[in-house]
C-alpha cells in the first residue's frame, strides 16, 4: 500500500537526531515567543481598557495586536528559517540516504549549513525557488486533485470536498521533497533540476497521493495523541499558579504538541515522501507530455523554465559585475 519503509525513515531520523533537537528548539522558541507577545499585548490592552472602563475588550484587542506583531516578525524571518532549518535538515538527510557518515552534535548542523550554502549561495535564491515550487504545486494539485476528479458523483460532493482538504494537507511537504532532489542531484542549475523534479512528480502524482493521504492521518492523529499526553505534565506544572490552571494548561500542552510535531512528526512525513520520490522516479526521465500539462496549469512553471534557461551560476554572474540579491528581498 505504501512505498516507504517505516524502519528506514526512523533510522534516518535517528541519524540526524542533533538536527531534530535543533528543529525542536527553534520551533518551540517561536511558539513561546507567540505566547509571550500575546500575553504582554493582552496585559497592556487590559490596562488601557481599564482606564476606559472596558478592560475585557482592551485585553482581547491587545492580545490580537501582540500576536499579529509577532506574526509579522516570524514572517520577516521565514526566508532564514527555510535556509537554516528546513533546507539544512534536508541536506543531512540526503547525505545519510546516500550512505555518507554525518558529524555528531553541533557539527552536524554546521555541516548542513555548509551544504546549503554550496548549493544555493544566498538565502534569497533558495527562498525564491521555494516560492515558485509551492505556486506550481498548488496550481497542479488544484487541477488534478479537484473534488470532481476525486469523487465524480454529485451526491457525494461534500465528501469530495473533505477528501480534497485532506489531499491538500497531505501534499504539504512536496516542496521540501523537490529541494531534496535539488541537493541530491548536485546540479549546477537549481532551477533546471527543480523543473525536472516537478515533471517527475506530475507524471507519478497518483503514487504520491496514495502515500501522502496515509501520512496526513498519521501526522494529525499522532499530534492529537501527543497533545492529550502533554495535558497531564502541563497541568502539574501550572498547579503552582492557582487561578490560571485551565488556560495555561491548555496553552502549554499546545506548545509542547506543536513543538514535537514540527521537530519529529513532520520530519517523519517529509522523509517518507523523500523515499517515495526517489524510489518511484528511479531511472525515469521527465515526460514532455506532463511538462506541457504543467505549462497549461501554472504560469509559475513558465517562470521557472525561463530562470533555468537564464541561469549561469553566481560565479559567472559576479564575474560579469552582477551581484546576488540581498537576503530578505525574496527575489532570486
């Protein structure tokens, strides 16, 4: 039924355990920052509202403002999160899948960052490429995984929409799989290797759907289980603060569940889909018919092909007097 090996996935995650810890610390810290910003904003809003005889509304609006400001900060740094965390983990996973030994501890993280810098030079290159890949995948999946295609029976369109939602969630990690192909092939042209990977995905999309559908239920089912387990320890911790146990227990349990999901559960699904991609596409060449279909459903695919044709590598471009885009520009 599935095209990945659970034992192999677990082995890869065990080999990259230092990076799992790094992921957990990063995402756990982000979640705590959201909670702190929301709490500070709510407290400040409560004080302002107290002056206007409406502390409750002031607290709610202050919380929203604090949460929104933190969201803006995280959005600003999303390029570097991709560059340092996700791409780095993909890099060491690919190294291990090819049978290479990995450094231990912090050395593994530094090794991963070296690989990513060698492949993409600037964070803006990787970020711009990733955004194009996501746009292409979204357009393709919208057409080929529409409710009508999944359940072509009018009376069951409600079920079809539910299935479509599950499908979209199940294909969340495909852009990371494309980046894994980029790193594995060691192509001098990341745009061209991404084009090839996208066509290979398109011509095998049913195999990915089968595996990704299973992984979606695994991810969210296990996350919910972690949340339930976390409620006990969280309740014991917040018992030290009478009067806030209810809300604080729930919040701590959610933080822990989200951190574990981002650190361990999501990487499991990503590695599983990497296994599926490399196994299913082994020995295949991109099919021109599927490339034409991608051209028809996605304007971004045409942009990707154009960039692939124009790419000469940063060394050649710098030699011609051009410079790499500044980090944070979002433009490759």
